[in-house]
């Protein structure tokens, strides 16, 4: 089983009206990281000041970045045939799914949320937002609230979960048919 661990930064919370400003993808073979991809993306809209403050990504930084449609072929190739993994997967998957399909790529993938996985494999923690979880697990994030830093940290969470419990919890989560609870994308800064 191969995984694509994804993190995005965006201009807001709605895929149909907001844009991606940065995307990072870490390819993982279930044992280790085997590939990495990261790029800024021009969202073709202004980045709200509170998001600039959180991510450090400014309008100037993305002005000469590629449009999503320009990087869509590479993103599609990296994601296709792999399990889509993210911390709060519904948020990242929602944007990537919407934009790939909007630009002509018929794509969907099995989704694995590392918040849900972490609650199974590392029970009893007070909070499972990426900042709190990585602190509790001793993972240092190089570049918090940037796509590459958060994706790399999420990949380490996945590696630690597999090392601790093997693939069984992942198979259980991927095979669940129960409705999934939506997690707010930008609640307290720690939810993503």
C-alpha cells in the first residue's frame, strides 16, 4: 500500500470559492518516505491578512507561482493509485478533489485521516491537532503552517503509527462505512 501525505495552504475554507496557495505531497511506501513534492500555487485571488499572518505566504510570494492547472498533471500523477493521507483529511481532500476534477482530471482516492488514526494508535492525549500531537510525540515541525513542514510532520506521524501498531488500524479506518464527522478547517489554529 502506498500513501500520498498531503498538506495544503489556502485562501479560505471553501474549495469552490477559495484557492490553494501551497501544496506539499510526501510519498510513503508504508515503511519510509520515497518521494517529495512541494510548490507555491497562484490562487488568482488575494490572500486574507489573517492567513498571511498564520502561514507567512503573501500575495507577492505567489504572484509568479504556477496556477493550479499548470501543476495539476504532476499532482494527479503523484496522487493517483495511492491512499490520500492528511491531518484533517476532509479539508485537504476537498480542495484537491474539487480542483483536479475542475481541471479535467477524474480522480478520487481512499482517504486516511491522521487525526482519526492517532486517536486509535496514541489514545489518551489531550488534543490531536497537528501542533499538540507532534509535541506529544516528540516530532519537530520545520515550518509550521506551511505545506511542506506540516506534510513532513504528518508523514512522521504516519510512520510512528505504523511502527507502533502495523497496518491493522489503517485497514480498519479505510474500511469503515460509518459517516465521518467533519472537523472545522480553521478553528483555533491547531486544528490543521
